[in-house]
């Protein structure tokens, strides 16, 4: 076991797709050839300078990278502790970090000759990003989304449809992200020959956790370069929200070998861990298998998956990416929780304090940073991953205030 503060150097996963004891590919035989094909194509693409160059060019010309690193002077002054920098993924085209991964995967789909794209989405940002790249590449797009999420993320549903995607409502289970992912996998099984599954989070069967991480590493790589250029040093701490964990692993990974950089992943505490209504899989779950990988899950004594709850669509997933499970057990990353109320308060804190409306997902990271920063000194630096913008969450925020749009 790695003790807190020591270097963490593994690139992972191993040949079986495992990060330590987590990960793997626990999938139906029908999908194993497709996963094997994807692993081969992915390895070839990542070794191809032309592929990497095209990916980086699209990130620049289409996505608008690099995203800014913003010093939140007002919030820093208010808390009186470390300097707060925000990594502004909310300013990417489509409004979140999800587009980084979608650009990479649509290039893989094109390389494989797959013209029909399916995806799952919770908060809707991955669905919008998938529909966006499908429009760019003139590909068919089907997005599965829980009926509950469709109701609370209407602006993103409209955006997907305007971009040409078919949005299929999922009414089973809790009608949220887990159920949307179930239906996407069922679709893939029936049309595996002509369909590419563009998975949006850092979970799922090998090679998806590794692939999503590597397409999201641009977040941490830019942060490192920007801070060195501006401050001449690395940050003291990184903070990011955790659902499946793609934005956080993208921010953390380029720093994991730096023992002086503390990393904090913030899970959705919902109504509190004691209430049972939360989505804190690492803080309140245990290992099990879901959606093709061994990781930490919310489950009952019989191993049945428990419902997850969060005020934020997209964080209410009952599992977490397998690399996060390894980072949790190794203590290289510290995982904390922020409740619904704390996230809503942090949403207003940033909105009024700096004129930036964060996604409710990102507000969970802000809520923990609000507790962390006063414990540090003014010479220290904290970077908070602002994974997306909050336009889509306005109805939810107003509902909790007893108002309507």
C-alpha cells in the first residue's frame, strides 16, 4: 500500500485491464471481440503521430483549448487561505470537459469504420458532446438518457436533438445514468458490427477507463504548464468532483508522480452518508462488479446495486472508475464528500463571488475547496477543476429555492 504523499508512478492498467485488483472486462461473450478490436485500434492510434496530431488540432480549433486557468481573487480574499485557481473546462465548446474524450473517441470510430454511435448520458453534457462530434463527422447518433434526467436537463436534451441525435428515454430502475448505461450496452450487443459505443466516464470494461483517462489528461497537462508559466511552481492541492471520475482523473493523472501535490476527489454526499441517500461509492460503498469492471459500488448485503442520490444529474451513479478505486486504497488520492446543500451553497458562492455559474457537479468540488482553503497559507495554491457550466442546472437550483424558471 502506498502511504499518503508518496509518488504514484504506475501508468496502468496491466494487460488484463486491471488497476491493481480493480478494472478488467467482465462482459458478455458477444462483446468481447469488439473490446479486443477496440484495444488493438486504440494502441495503434496512440502510437500514430498523425492520429495524435489530428486529435490535438481538433482540441485547438474545434474545442477551443487550452482552457483558461483563472485566479479567483474574490473568493481567495474572502477565505483568507490558499490562492484558488479554477481550471475552466466550462469554457470548452459544449460547456464541459466531456468534449475532450468525445473528440478522441470519434476519431477512433472513424478509424474503425463504425458510422453509428451510441452513448449514455446523465447530466446531458456527454450526450451533447457526443451529438456534437457526430454532427461534425456526419455520423448517426443515439443517446440513452434516464427519464428522470431528461426531466431535469431539458436544455441539454433540446441541444442533442437540434444536433441531430436521437434521445432515447430510459424508464427502468431509477431512470438515471446507471439505467441509461444498461440500455446502451444492450443496444451495443444487438448491433456490435456497425456500432461504436462512445462511453463518457472513466468506468466500464477495459480499455475504456484507460482510454477516457488518456483523452482527459489534457486537463492536467495544461494545468501543469499554465501554473509553471504563471507561478513557477506546481500546485499544493488539486480538487475535483467524482462521479464515474473522468474529469478528476484527467486533472490528477499528470500530477500523481509528484508527492508534494495533494489530490482530493469529492463525491456526492446527497442527504448525508448516514441517510443512505447519497452517491459516495468510495466513502460508503464496497467492491463489486458493474458495467464490466470491478470497482467500488453502492450495494446491499446481498450484492444488489443500491440507488444513488445526488442533487446533480451525472453524479448519481452507484459506481466509480476502477483507477479511482486503486487510488483510494493506495491513499494517493484522498476522497471526501459534499452534500446537496453544500453543493448548492457553493454554486451560489461562485456565482455571486466571481460571476461564474458552475455545474452542480463542479459545485461539489467547490464545496470541499471552501473547507480546505482556509486551512492553508496564502503562499499555497489550490486548483479546482471546474468541469462544466451551470446553465443546464438552473431549473434544479431554482426548484430548491422554491422558484421556477
